[in-house]
C-alpha cells in the first residue's frame, strides 16, 4: 500500500517536475531576453533584431504562448520607430504586424497587445505624415482606447496616449500640457502596477520619466 | 526503497538538464556570396539557435541530438530548412535565395504618371495635386505641371503631346465622363468639375495606355474614387466668392458610409472689385450638390455610388469685332448631372470583378446677341446624355501575371438646337477588350492586349492592338516600351452633320526610363505619335487629315536635398504638325508650343504649420493664324512666350475642435502678359489678342472639418 502510494507520488512528482522543467526553461529563456530588452545598451537595431529572432524561436517552439510573439512584435516595432530610412519602415512594421497578429490569435482582447498594435500604426505615420496622418493616427488612437476599455489600470496606455499628444502638432489636436498630465497619470499607475508574472509586459516607466523631464 | 525512487526521480530531473551539447556554426550568404546579417537560425521546435552576425557567421550549442531540422529565415529571402544529423560539431554554409514575392516587381509605366495614397513609389501623392501652387485645387491645372502637357489655358481640357483637349478622356472608376469640365465662355474654359479630394488615386497617361480604355487619341486621365472614410466628419468652407458645406457619415459597423455636399459660388462681388477684361452680363453663379454612398458588401466587396448635380449661369459682353461700336453678348446656362455606381468583388479562385453603370446629362442653353443691332438673338440649346455599363473580369495567374477582359456599352444622345433648327443623333457604342500582364520574370513584364469597338453612328468596327514591355534594371530603375493604336469618334459637331466620317486614329510609340527612389524621381520619355483620319472641314468635312507629334520629356523630383523643400521640374520638347480642320497643309497647330517647362516647389514650415507652394511655368510662343498672310505662310507667326507664377499658401490650424485650413491662392503672381493667340475680324482688318479675362486671380478661403469621434461607440460595439 505504502509502496504504491510512494510510487504514484513519485511518478506524479516526476511528471510535474518535467512540465515544471519545461515551463522553467520557458520562463528562464523569456526572462533572459526580457532582461536584455530592459537594458538600454541593447536598443540598437542589430541587437533588437537578434532579440526578436530569439523570441521568434521561442514562439515557434512553444506554439501556444502569446508573450514570445508579443515581445518579437515589440522589438520590431521599436526598430520601425527608430529607423531613419523611411523606405524601410513598412517592411519592418509588417514583421511587427505579423507577430502581433499571432499573439492576438492566442490571446484575444488583450490590452497589452492593443498597445503594440497602436505603436505599429504610429510607426506607419512617420513614413509620410501628410498623407498617412489621418488614417493611421486615428487607428493608433482607436487601439489605445480599446486597450483602456479592457484594462483601465494599464499604465502603458496612458504613456502612449501621452506620447501621441506630445508629438502631435497642436493644430492637429496635440498638446504638451495634456501630454504631461497623461505621463503623470501613467507614473501613478506604474507605481501601482503589478505585472502578472516576471515575464509579463512591464516596460515604459523609465521612458515615461524621460518624456516628463523633457 | 524510498531512496531508490528518490534517486530515480533526481536522475530523471537532472537528465533534462545535463544533456550532451552539440556545437553548430557556419555562415549564411546570398547567391552573390554577400554575407547576410540578422538571419534567424533555429532548430525546429526548440529554442536553440542564433542570429547571424554582420559577417554572416553564427554559432550556437544545442542539446538536441539525432535527426533535426535547422531553419534559416530572413526577411525578403526564402526560408530554408536543412535536415541534419546532430552527433558531433557541425559546420553549415548556407546560401539563401531572394524571396521573389518580396522583391520589388516591375510595373508597366510607359506614358503614365500615377498619384496614389495606397501604393508606394508613385511619382505623386494625391495631396500633391491639392498643394500645387496656383492650381486652385483643380486636377487638370495641377497636371499641367507634368511633362507632356501644354499650357493651353484659353481652351478646355488637357492638351497632351500634340493632341487637342478632346483627345484626352476622363474615367472615374473605369467609366467614361462625357463632360468632365464646367461649360465655359469663349476663350475662358471651365475648370474640372470634380474635386481632387474625391479620389484616392489619379493616373495620368500621356500615351500608350491599357486596352481597358478607349476613345482617347492622346491621353487618359484615370480617377479612382475614395473608399470608406476613416471617420465621420462635417465640413464647412467659406470664401469671398461662395460657401460650401458637407457631411460624411461612417456607419456604426464601419462597413458603410454616406455623404452629401452642397456649394454656392457667386463671382459677382469679386468681379465688381477686380474689373475683368470683359464685362459680365450676369453675376456668374454656380450651385452644386453631390451625394455619395459606399457599402462594403463583404470582406472584399465594395459598392460605391456617386451622384453630382450642378447648375451654372454666366455670360460676357465684349466689344464687337464685326460692327464698330457694337457689343457681343454670350450668355450660358448649364445644367449637369453625373452619376456613377460601381461594384468590385473578389470571386474566389483568383478571379476579380469590376462592374459599373453611369448616367450623365448635360444641357447648355446659350444666347448670342449682337447689340445694339437688331436681329433676334441666336438661341442654342445643346443636350448630351450618356448612359453606360461596363464589366471587367480579372484572373490572377501565378504570383504576378493577370488576364483582364471585359466589355462596355454606351448609349449617347447628342441633341443640338440652333434657333429652332434641330440636328439630333444618337450613338450606340460597344467595346470589348482583353489584355494580359505576363511576367516572364518578376523583372520583366509584357502587356499584350487589344480593344474592339463599334459605333452605330459611324457604322464601322475598329480593332486596336496595344503592347507594352517593362524591364527592371535594379531596385529603383526600369525601362519601358509601349506601342498602341487609338481610335476616337470625331467631335459631335462634325459627326452630327456628316454621318459618313470615319474614326480618327493615332498610333503611339513610347520609350521611357524611370528611376523612383525614396526621395527622388527621374523620368525620361521619348515618343512618336502618328495621326491618321483627323477631321478636315475644308474643302469638305471628311476624315482625311494627317499629322504627327514627336518629342522628349524630362521629369525630376527631389524631396531630400533641401530640408522641408519638395520640388519637381518638368520639361517637354514637342515637334508636331498636323493638317486638320481648315489647315491647307501640315503645320504646327495653334495649341502647341515647342518647349514647355515647369518648376513646382512646396515648402513646409512646420513651426507655423504652413505649406507654401510656388509654381513657375514657361512655354514658347504658339502659332496663330493671320488671314493677311499668303497660304504659304499659314500659321507662320507666333505669340510671345508664356510665363506664369502661381502661389498657394495654406495654413493649418485648429479652431476649437475643428481642423481648419486657410488657403490663399494666386495665379500669375508676376502679372505677366499672357497672349494665347489672336482673333481677326472677317475682313482681316482688326485683330484682338486672346488674353486671360482675369489676368491675376486671387482666392482666399477657409475650410473647416469637424471630426465626429466615434471611438467610444466602436468600443461599446465590440
């Protein structure tokens, strides 16, 4: 009796430990890449591409996790926003779009994913603001509004809304004043924000401070 | 016993951690042996992998063993999967092949200049048409800064490569527009009827265009209407000469929209102040309304309706030429209705349908009177109606090639009444066309097609072959060739009285080089055009006129060299002669200038959100007819050169929540003397220069747009 119990217990522990090990491998790999993302030294286009590639590998192996796709999209959209050669932006942004749509398929109605979708639209404005401002500006704002609807405590929504107000000319509804208000709200929400896990999205607090200091 | 299980458990756990590590390394290059950076190298279904460095090398370790697949992927290259057996250190040298679908594909470009908001790498953007200095937001005025066009501002239409204004046809969503211009007064042509804001794409073809379009000897202006608006909005416009208002409503489900618009213009007060050359007989008035409706019928289907109705009344009194001290009255009332209903849908299996119907009616009531002489005023009443339908099917073949074919039918009523005397006719016109865009390689495309037309009035069929080739030299450059036959019915005033006229015909040969990079565009085009069967009115009305046009054109646009400055330069050299109408032999016609040159500059001052557009146009003098000269010197004299500077300043701001633009637009800023030709009296003793009625037109306007924010509603409906 005792033997059977111990055996079954051990088997249980073994299976658990195996899934745990797998999950630990995932957590560990993700945490390592996210730590790289959190380090501003890695924010160059080559390094971001490399990190995106790693996230894509994890995403392809895991198949059911939305976060690797989310982070891959994040890396690409950052590269798209930083790209100086406007003719290259759309191709990079398309990669971000592909990745975020995968994430969206695995985790629908996710405010963090909507934040990235907003950034993807924002990056497209930069290619030709006069022609594209109207269409993609309103798309970017719509994603943020939808994100806020899902989770009103997400500080990144306020950060991105503030960022949009900050960089939009006043003639088109921008306002540095209103942007500052948004950044302050974002900082308060950052202070209260508890990421769902170590690898859940948590970026933006430092960037908000930088924008506020401008 | 417990220990045993524990050992078993621990060893099981550690075995997942401590596995054999295999090193995989190598280099990734393209076909030309250039190293590729950023390639994602991964062992299928594992995290293991690496990203290639700047020199194309990579290296990683993996604990996977045995048969495995290694995947190499990079944007714009075909993903490659390599089967390997992992038993010891492995070195892989991989060559990735270009992903053809991601390479830039060559497109047919000879003869055409496109403005599109959706496609990249077009020569113009729709906004360019609106912001061209001095163009007063008129599509045709803006196009007159492009190569191949003439500065014929005394006549209606776009004169392209030695062709008359009649030889250019306008198409909206594939359907021909019978009266694309406002009816004007003599020597004072009307501007285009349609606002540039209605269209998301404008393609101006100065020759060699597709078999989809017919009945234009020289040129096709192909306009593609807007799809759904991004959001609902109201708009309001005010200027000293009129006002306008409109609304555009996007449905809650974002799958449909409707819009209405109305405008009123009265030039009377303005003319009182600026004193035009000729006294107006009435205050020139324009009343316009339009409505549109758009509906997504499925994910890929779209139904669009556009309807337009317009009423104008204007006239002028000018000193009489024939009777000393007398005056000539020309007064006109015009009514125009235009409707267009179009439908497009993907049918599956790579088939696509574009269908449309259109009806338009145009009435001109003209009164001509010589005062104070006493014959009864002459009354002219012209009515033209056009009903048409068109269907086109497209089948995509492979990745890029496509086959298009379709047909169209037009029923035209052309009524003219001259002091009660009627000369009416109708025409049934039908056409069928087919063409294929055949990609031999992604860099080399041939378009072969033909068009067959039959007009019941002419009672003959014509067959027009069209061929274009384009070859891409590198990422940005391409060369193109085009050849084609173009047929057109003679103008209604000749066809009305002589039903035995034939089609007029032109044959085009075009060679072009184009380089479109992100910040600059260079385009060089040479053409030869042969005219056959032009209408002659002397000695008899017959289609036995001839002519040719040849020339070379340059276009250069640069958006980068000077910060915030965008400019383009076009130059056209035109050598053309024709024997048509009353001409005794082939001469350079009175609408053609040998050299035409334009510089368009756009400067954006972001600190005050102001856009300044300055346009300079130049053309050498045009020949004019002097009846005092012998026939051997027909059209041998030329007018002075043409110079014009156009300015527009637009200031963008927000008034409360309304997005507001103030526009100041001035044509002929320098007040240059512009002479388009001369009129001679019947006895050839008196002559008068044809000059603009208003040498310098100044326009000031304000447009406000109030967006209705529906974001919250959208969210609530999620």
